[in-house]
């Protein structure tokens, strides 16, 4: 019998960071990404959280240091993210305000816009 993996869902980014990222980092202090890998992309989702009444998915290849930057930004503002459109204009993703768009290593996409 196979195991069914349920992707956790959090009410906001802060809850996601405190309940999922911090314990993961404590158990895996050398990991730089949520999936434990060093390179490569993946379509796997680590978790969902809600932001501005939309459900967002966090890609497993998101870098933990970027999540920490986002968590710190949440302490400074109620709206720490900017919503951007994907290249094909069919989807949306989040960027951390004040962070460069290139080499962002922060992969958070709207669930509704797929």
C-alpha cells in the first residue's frame, strides 16, 4: 500500500515559516533548499499558504535563506510581497519587496492561476 502525502496548508506566510521552515532547518542545518538538494528544479510543492485572499504554493526548490528574508520582511510590513505575472501572463508569483527579480531562488506561485 502506498503512502499518501498531504501537502500542508497554512493561514499565512508567518505560520508557514514558524511551523514548517524553522523545524526543518533545525533538523537539517546544512540544507539550503526545502527539498534538501543543491541544484536542479522541481515541480514538487512543499506547502501552501494564504496571502491577500489567495492560496500560494511554495516550490520545494525554494532556498531557505530567501524564506528567512521574507519572514523578516513580514515583520516590517503587512504586505512584504509583490505579485507579478508569469511570462505567459496566465499565472502569478510572489517576489519579496526590495529583492532582485533575477536569481531570486524564491518560488511561490498562485494556485488559482494555473
